């Protein structure tokens, strides 16, 4: 098969010999959450899974689908919701969602509209069973252009994040710039 992206935020598998469609899927996150726009990021195939990043969307995610049928296996969001707690390799525990600032007057987290997206395909490390993805293009709560409206350090924005390649479970991150306003 050949794995690629198509309009309508779809991941598709084509027959490598004929070009005919084998399957197409429009994956979503937990509870039907949007993963972000799927159009401009390359796919990666490894060991029965297709890894995809998103672009130009609120929150943004990296995710994996089964190569056999396109069903979603896991997703990891660049804009973590409050209560998503991670412990990094140095033993530092952080509520990643809280780093997007206090809840907005409407009760939502800024991470829902100001997340960051991978934009580039990630990298597979079969020896360590990890998938590495970079998150950038941090948006603002009300505008994709003005970061001054976005409070907090915005954990995973402007970061390299390592997740378990089979489950998407967080392993570690390195944030190069906290709260980049440009």
C-alpha cells in the first residue's frame, strides 16, 4: 500500500500497483475531538502503523492509525487539557494543561483553540519504541497571529515530544522556547 493524505482531513491507503483506494478514514480523537487539519504533513509507515501529524488547526495532534484499516490507535495533543499530568525524565511532574493559563470566561481552556501543531512528519525510533514529534506554530486563544493573548508556558508548544510508538503514551519532552509570542 501507499499511505497519504487527502482532502476532508482523511488518511488514505492506495494499492501500490493500481493506485486504487483500499481504505480512507477521517480519524478523530477521544470523544470525537478534532485532531487538527490533515493535509500538509507527510505520513510515516512502520510495523503495521501509519503515523501522521496535523497542521493549521486548533490544538493540533500527532496520531497513529492501523495500516490494515485506518482505525485510530492513539493521539497526542499539542494543546493538553487541564488535568493532563506528565512526569518528565528528570522526575518533574507538571499539569501540562494548566500551562495554557487559567480557564477562559466561557469555561474552556485556551489549549482548545491555542494548541500547537506538528507541521512536519515525526521520526520513528524502533530501538527505543518511540515516536518523536515536534510541535510548533503555537496559536493564541482568539487569534492565530497574536501570542500576547495566550497566557502560560504552553507546554508542548515549541517542543520535541517523545511518545511510545505503539500507545502514544508520553515519555519526555524538551521545550526550546516557553510562551513564544511570535
